[in-house]
């Protein structure tokens, strides 16, 4: 009796599935978007705090006003509590520095020049962030001890140099992007950094100009809003303009930013980004106006044209002098 040969079931081959690269792309996208949101909230908080503090100092003592790179907490009694803004700023810069170092070791085959150029631009950004960390440490040591004393004009000049370096790094990153939208976003961010650099340089020579200090705070807020806009326009499907799509390298598990294939779609997407930038500028102006009104009300500044009754004035004596002047 011939026995039937039992064939063993062949093991399933999962090599054609791309679950692992797609999962890597998903986590990469979420991590990048969360980093943009964290950076945006940090810059917005920093700019708004600087705007409130400098406006409060200007309204309380207009004659003695002078721009400061750092404003301690006014309601804190302990010296270490008054330096909380510096601690938070230092923490945010360290997180950003670690992120840039980690990103510099990733592969990016979707960039012009591929991985070596990506590493070089990421390390450039990390060096600029490290320079900001050194600046914050100098301010912290100056405020905490009397070992190192650096004048405010030197700190503003140092900040101007760092913002200009950030401008050059952003422009360099925009020049090597294969994504037209990310190149546009990087170039706009670079121009905002250039404005911050020019304002810092102006304040270093003219520290009593209140509008320059307000402009610096507004530029920081604008940079925060644009970082959020960049993350939404490049990594969130609902905000990607029509006719554009994400750059994918599924084999390596790498996702780039967004690219527009047709020239019409590219021009339309760039126009949308320009419109978004104008909206952000108007929103920053609204923030400045509302902040000034709120701080003026809290400080107790009256509107122009108001008056008070003169103290210890005799009304009958004033009326007799008026009648005498009329008869004469």
C-alpha cells in the first residue's frame, strides 16, 4: 500500500512586507512633528515673556528704561527662583542640542548630496545651538555670581552674531533641499533670524529704544509660529497643499519632507506659504498690541487726556480769579 507523502507546509515568507520601514517612517514623522511643536511653544513662550517684561519695565520707569537680554521673575522672592526663565531656556536648548546630534547620525538619501551633506548641516545647526547654550550660561553665571560680569551691550552683540550664524545655517540647509516646500520654509526662517540679528545689533548700540526691544520679542514669537507652520505644512497630510506629496524611501525607512512635481502646484504651494507668513505677522502684531494694553492696565497707566483734580485747591479762590480776569 503506497503511503501518501505528507508535504510539510512551507513557511510563509514575510520578506515582501514592508511593515518595519513603514512603522519607522510613522514614528519618524511623529517625532519630527512633536519636536516642531515643542520648539514652537518654547519660542512663543520666550518671546511673549520678553515682550511682557520689557513693556512692564518701560511703563513703570520710562526715564530709566534700558533693554535687557534677561528679565528675572519679578514676583519671586528667592534669588534662585528669579532665575527660573534662564533654567527653562537652558533646558530647552539642551534638548534641541541632543536632538540635532541624534539627527546628524541618521541617513538621509532624499537630500542633495545624500547622507554626508545631511550630517554636515545637522552638525552646523548643533554648533549654533551650543553657542546659544554658552551664552545662556554666561548670563546665568553673571546673574548668580560676581565672578564674571558681562555688560548688556556685549550680550546683545553676541546674540546678534549667533542669530546671523543661524541665518547662514538655515540658508545653507535650504540650498541643499530636494523639497521645494522645505527649502521655502528654511529660507523664511533664515530671514526671521536675520531680522533678529539686526535688531540685537541695533539694541547693542541703542539700548533705550523700546520699539527695537519689542521688535526683537516679536521676531522670536514669529519664529515660533513659523516653526509650527513648517511642521504642519511638511508632515501633516491635512495641511499639505494640493498637488504635493511626501518624499519616501520605504526601503531604507526614511521619510523626507514634501515635494511638488508640477510647476503650477509648486507656485501655488509657495503662494500659500507666503500668505501664511503674512497671517503670522499680523497675528504677532495683534499679540504686541494686546500685550501692551494688558500690561498698561495692570501697571495702572491712564489713557492720554485724563486728568485729576488738583489737591488742596480752593475752588472759590479759583472762581474769583476767573471773574476778575473777565472784568479786566
